[in-house]
């Protein structure tokens, strides 16, 4: 193995959006002495925030620089479309919703490319790490909601009847395709796997003011262009069992054209054997317990990036652990080189 290909650890990038809190301290994170922290970008290579490598040969370098040097050796042949666009394909973050996020929607690749320069669309997945009693979220619209009805309700200030609320508990996960109207409500701490994008269109912000004392910008027309009004009252996504052998249990959480996410549970002493064969990078995070991922010791909640050409690796846990595994699968491309439907 070349010295430049090894499991990569990162220093997170913290975001102080107005809806954040201090719950990351419960995860053993050192936070600034004052103020709120809304998001911790764990593995990111975006113009709005890029994580820095903390171990090995690339220590001190931005992930964007590592990607520029390693290219497909880092992200894998399945992500050649992203390489063509000069993009690292995914972004992994933690979210502390001490207060509700705005009601919002994300565009798909085609709309983002047409309206947001070279930005990607944003399909994402949430995994609930902590939920206060009674916590819920908004996902999709209620039955009978059309574009025209939604617009009229926005103008009249009576939006809530068209917002589909779902209870959320620790261990739940939610697949959120681009175009899904959504809002993470208060009392939730989540891990999020998403496309490497920050394209967000707000339609409602609970009539509050931003840190500058002014209302935060809304993006109503763009949102109306991209909201999927056919995504009516979705439910909690059930995990789909994949394998269970030798004390290692794998469940499929989300599979889409951009990433596949699995929950991997290891009993004490169990192991998972994998192989980064050049097709895809893998991102592993420990959600509970402790684990050794390809020779790197991880506690909850921490993530590691395995380069696509890393080769064979093992994930083990002496006392047992629950992990989140994310990777990309082979996809079809459309005429402009984006992943096709």
C-alpha cells in the first residue's frame, strides 16, 4: 500500500446557525466556550467548509487538496461523474437541532446545475442519534397539497396543515430525496449523509430573526419549482436486513443513485471484512460503542474515510459497536454526465 493511501481522519468544521445548541458536548466534543453549534461537518470538501486531515502523510491538508492529488484513487471509479465535475461526491455531518430548522427543500442535480452554477443537488439521509420525548420532524406534504394550494397557504400564513409531521426516535433513519419538503424540528441530534452540496431553498422560518436581527432569506419561487408534491405523507424508513453471521449484522438503510448507507452491528469480538477495490471509497462512522476500522480506533461519534484503492480491511469491536457504513454504487449517467434516474 502506498504511504499516501490509508484511512483518513479529519478535524470537523463547526457551523453556528441560529437553531443550534450544545448537545455535541454529550458526544464528547470540545466546543467553543460560548455560543451555539448547529452542525459539525465531519467529512467535507465544499466551498462553504472543508475538513482538514489530522493523521498520517496528509496531516494538515484540506480534503480538497487530498482529492486533487489522489483523484479516483480516493473516491473510486463509481464516482467518475463527480470527478469530471471537480467534486468530492459526499458530505457527512452531525446536526444539533436545539430549535427547529426552517421548512425547506433541496434541488436535484439538473436544477442545481441550471440555477446554482456547478453546485450539486442534495439527496440526503438522517440517522437519529438522540431524540427528546415528543420530538418530530416534517417530511413531505399532506394529502391534497398542490403547488397552488401550497403557494396560497404561504401567502396567508397558514402553512402547517400542509406539513407532514413524523415522530422521531433514536435509531430511526429517514431517506430524503432531493425535492422532499422537510424540516428537522427541535430536540433532535442526527448524523447526516448527503451529496456534497449546500443548496437549500427556505420557504418558512417560523417568523424568527437571524443573528443579524433581520429575517433570513427565503427562496419561495425556486422551492416551488423543485418541491415534489407527489411525496405525500412518507413514513419512517424500515431497515432491510442484508446479512447476519458471526455476530455481524448488516441492514440496508438507504440506497439511491448517490450513496448507499448501511447500519452494521458488531457483537463483542465480531468482525466485518471489506475490500476497497477501486470502485468506491467507504465512509465509516461509529454510532455507539468503540471499533477498530481498518486499523483506526474510533469512538462514538467519529468517522473515517477509506480511500477507494485501500484494499482489504477489517472492522472489529472488542465490546460491541453500532456503525454507519456509506459508499457509492455503479450508476448510469445522463447526456450531461450526471447520475440518471
